[in-house]
C-alpha cells in the first residue's frame, strides 16, 4: 500500500494516503507554530499644552496616536491648566520637570515630546536644564520659539490698555516678567531692554551670558531630532516664522533661522543640530492656531513619521 506519512513529517510512521487527506484540515494544529514577528514597542509620548489649555484639548491627537501606533503610552501632562498657564515659565519648567523624570526613567529607549504653543518653550527649557534627558524627537507644534511680537486676543484680555508697540514697558519690568507671556515677549525695537530684562527667552537662547550656558547647550544637543511645525495662517504666533526660529529685525523684516544671531553663533546648538541633519521643518498652510493638534492631515504629515 502506498504510504504518505512523510508528507506529515511523522518520521517512521507510515499512514495510508486516505488518512492524510482526512488529517489535512488539522495540519496547523499538528505542526509547530511559526514564531510571531517581533516588533519593538513604540516609545512613550509626552504632551505639553499651551497657554490657557488643558489636557482635554488633545483628545483628537490622542485618538490619532492610538490608531496609528497602538499600544503607545501617551501622557498628556495635566499641569498649569487654564489661567495657571500664566505662571512664570521657570516655575512651569520645574513642575513639568518633576512630572517627566519618572516617565523618562521607565523608558530606557527614550521618549518623544509633543509640545504645543507656549508649551514648546517650556519643553525647550526642559531639554536645556535636564542633563540626563532621553528625548528622541522634540516636536514643537506652532510654538513661538524666537518669541512673540503681535497683538492677539490673549494679549488684549491680559493687558487691555496696551498696544503691541508699548507692551515692552510692562513686559520688561520685574512685575511683567511674572507673566508667562512676557517671558517670551520679544520687541525688535527694544532689543537692549529685551536682553537685559528677559528672564527666560534670552537665557534659553543663550543671548545673555549666564553660568549655565555651556551645560544647557550640551544638554539641548542630547535631543535626537527637532521637528518644527507652523504655518502662515496660524493667526496667533507673530511672526509665524517664529515657529521655525525666524524673527523680525528692527525694520520688522523677517529673518529666517539661518540669519539669526543665535544660529550664527550656535549659542544653544541650532547650527550643530542642522549640520547633524537633526532639524525637520514642516510648514503647513490653512491651519489656525487652535486646530494644530486636531488636524489629521497635519498629524499624518508632520507628527506620525517621527513617533518611532
């Protein structure tokens, strides 16, 4: 009788072909299972909100990450919400630092930061002051990285009697520096006052000498990648190119990042990062300031590719 035992890999056992046909449907149970392909887990994502925001603003972003990168641990930090976001930025940096340290400690492979608007400045300061951070991608989402010089509803609510042109009188006073928005108010017509009075932006930009400048630069350069996102229809960040480290000169002509003194002097590491190929610029038109974190096209184009 013809035997088909060898077809089933049953060694010396010899079975009639009819039995083989009966056993075929059960082959998957008889044969050893193939090992499941190994996929490295996605790095944890930490989200930092902006002025007058809260964690609720990021519910859409959370959905997008869960859909495209299932299993990712995402933490939207619920600190300095609403009016508390007006607290001085160094105070906020300390609070956020205490929150991110344990998250980073549990992620030896590194973490990703997504930081929106004012939160992008908080995150840049975090990268500067933390000498052991392990941030892979720092995604700066419509953040005034070179400062703000524009009238907005926020400003009119906060300082109803002041115009953009004379707000420096408030912001560059010790009292004004107690408001977060004054910590990055950057009046191009009063550069000397900005450099002397800015207790935050001028320091993290390395525009003013301070004893920690070298250490902060070294810390900032630990970042794996800097992703800059912004666009011409933002309506709040002024000039909008501030999201890409561009800013006004004294004539209110926008100079791009590569023309800024902080870049040319490499005062906190921008030039080094660009030479390393670690800066990604993702400009996108048609998005207003409050919808950056809920726009799916923006997420797919500018954020998702960097969440490894």
